[in-house]
């Protein structure tokens, strides 16, 4: 699958595709080469992380962005 085809997939389909490719025995670097993306692009733009041999998703939209971190720090100060 090339980058254009990969980017056409919705989030669930992309997750299933990435997971199935790893399950078939592809290395993570080979997977990145096949879809034409870097690790940073996959993490920042797509929200997928490679952790301990598996593909993981961001827990929720906006996770680990400055606005969320600022809100969290504000909540800690209020206590």
C-alpha cells in the first residue's frame, strides 16, 4: 500500500491495516517504508504509536497537546 492509499483509510481501517501488517511479521521500519511515512508523521499526524511490538492509538483526540497539558496543570493548582 502506498501513502496515498493509506491516507484514504479512516482511522479504524488504518489501525487494522497497521496491526495486521505487524502480525504478519513485518518489521516496523518496513511498514513505515511501505506507507511512505516517518515515525514522527505516524505519531503526530495519524495518532498511532509503536510500543512493544504493537500499534497503539492516542487515547483521545487532543491527547498530549499543549492545551490539554495546560488544563491539567490548572486543575492540579486548584486543589
